[in-house]
């Protein structure tokens, strides 16, 4: 990725499409004077203003926010222009900015500049990116330690301990001829290195690398043909996606739909009806897919339409028994079975609550970026190589130096353009 950090850049900071308002961000060490003139403000004036911007033959009323350097997100002079979210207006605004010599930003270029100007650490920048990428409340909760800085404090505490140990080890190298002193000191240092390594190991166990799909839940609907699985599926996803018919065996493939259920990202799957004998090869293949989907799902909603069919399933782990057509069976089952009417939606809210209790409300793992997770593993590995022997202090000093290097790279204490490109190119444009 080619970067010229002296360029002035712009980007759309809000989603594409029509909206009441859009956000266009502009940043540069030396923004063009014509930009300020066109917005009726000056480069040293901080604040927010309502301005009427003249474009190609028409004008647009905008909210303009001005952040003179260095008190801005990037550390450069920044302007935010908030026009109406009309694609035609935005197109003309972009053309005007480009006519002033301002180029469109690359993905993550605003945050990259914030890092280079010491406004953000690399870990903070990654936290911002993952907060944007998170697709559920559950993921945001799992990222809170990382994004909120608590993980950083834990890492810094270990980093400080290793720095103190390194100073002590290097000072002991000056007394290599005093055996009694070295024997006492080596035991204490070895114990301290083990403690630091143990602390790193605890972080590696406590946190997992962030992946967008790692915490998505899958719910499969199973049951005999014609018990109302497809109707219930349509009810849960809020639209008619699965075919509903009195004819048995109409669902052959697995029908999938992702929804957000009370802040959680869930994929709901409607599967083929299960019976002893398939009517043809296609239905048989559909039943195999249904069994495979149920096996892989985090939760199974087993749908029946007769109370007698609930026996033997009520207390099975990761299975919720759903008795459909509740108007025909009211009061004939206990609380372990959820009674619903897929046709009228009666009882569906209770089913959603049951899904949350059974599958979604598990305590979330703590997440961190994959890059930082690898650095923690690498630091823990090099510290584990420190052992006894005559050259204890020499090998320990080397292990401590390497561990320090790994941990300091978490915060960007290096000059590697390729690594920075790999990190920031995954950001969205405008951030």
C-alpha cells in the first residue's frame, strides 16, 4: 500500500446510500486555504458551524466541525463536513475536495496517521477496528477488556516486571566471580522469571484471538414433516423464506437466515422433516443434511405437534422441545416444553427467552487481536527457555530481552512499514 503522509485526505465516514446526514472527514498537516475559504472558516478556528457550501450550480447546508492540529483524532488539522446523505450531493462534494488537491484516503489511513502522530497506540487502533467489526453485543462484551484498556494494563505490568528483571540480571553479570552472591541471586531471578511466564500463560488462557465468526450461534429446527418447522422458522426470522405446505417433504435443503436476537448474532436453520422412510432420493439427501445441521448446531429446536412426542427429549442437553399448535394442546405439557403457535406467533416471545437462557447467555470469552495474541505466545515461549546452568544469567538476559521485544511490539515499538500496512489495510475507509 502506497502512502504519502504529507497528502491531505478525505473519506466518507458514514455508510453509503441515502440518509438524513452523511459524514465526510478531511485531514492533513496543511489543509488547503481554499477549503477553509469555501467553508467560511479559518485553519485556527476550532468549533462547529452551520455553513452553506456552493457546489456545481447548487448549494448545500452543512454542519462543519473544525479541529486544528494537534488536537484532533489524527493529530493533523481535521475538518468534518456533515451534508445531507444524498449520493448526488456527496459526489459533487468529493469532486470539489479533489479539485482542491485532496485525495481519497486508503482504508485505515486516518487511524494510521493517528498512530504515527502518537495519538493512538497500535493496540488502541486495533481495538477501534474490532469494535467496528464486532457483529453482536456478545462480541462487544468479550472485547471490552481489550478495547477498554484493562488488558493493556495487565500487559504493561508484566512488561515492567521483565524490565526490572533484565536490569537485575545484567547487573549480576558484573559479579560473575562472586559465587555465593550469584547462587542466591539466580534462585530469586529464576523464581521471578517463572512468575512472569506464569502471568503470560494466564493471559494466553484467559484471552482468545478475535475472529468475526467465532461467537456466532447456530440454531437448527428439526422434527417430523408437517409439524410446523418452516412456519416457525419464518416467524423467528420475521419474513417468509421457507415454503410452507401441507404436502410433506417440501423442505429439502437447509434454509438459513442470520438475525440479531436481543443483541446476539444468530443463524437460524430450517431443515428437512425426519421420518423413517424417505419418498425419494432427494428427500433422503435432505434428511441427511438435516441430521448434519442438527449435529453441528449450538442449539436444536425440536418441533412437534403432539404432546406424546415430547417424551424422552425434554431434558436433553442443547435441545429445546417446542410443541407447535398450542391452541390444540393448552395445559397438557409441563414447563420444560415451550408451547407456541407458529401461525399466530403466540408463545414465540417465550421461545426467544428460552433460547437466550439455553444458548446465548453464556459468559463470553475475552477476546484480543490475533496479532497481540501471537506476541503473548511468543513472549511466553522465549521466557520458558530460561533455565539453570553456569551461563544462567547470560541465557536469562537474552530471554528477557527477546520477551521485552515481543511485548513492546504490541504497542508498535518498531519501524516496519509492511506490518503497519497489514494492520491498517483491514480498517474500513474513513477510519
